[in-house]
C-alpha cells in the first residue's frame, strides 16, 4: 500500500504553472505550493488514521 498514492505524478503534472481557475492564471510556485499542501495534509490524515487504528 506504500507509494501507491501517485503524488509524484500529480506534482509533475502541476509544476509547469500553465493552469488557470475560472480564467485566472495561477503561477507555477502557487500551484506547487497547493500540491505540496495537499500532499502534506494527505500524509497527516494517513498518520492520524494509523494512530487511531492501533488503539
């Protein structure tokens, strides 16, 4: 189950910075920051889930 989240492909797809939301262009650093925040929150949720499962 480890490494099956596909976060690497998400970050590579997001990094070029050509994205736009509702017609507003988003710079590459902001998109990378959002992807990093999503990955970090996913790791935190996974750790909390595993910690609660052991009890």
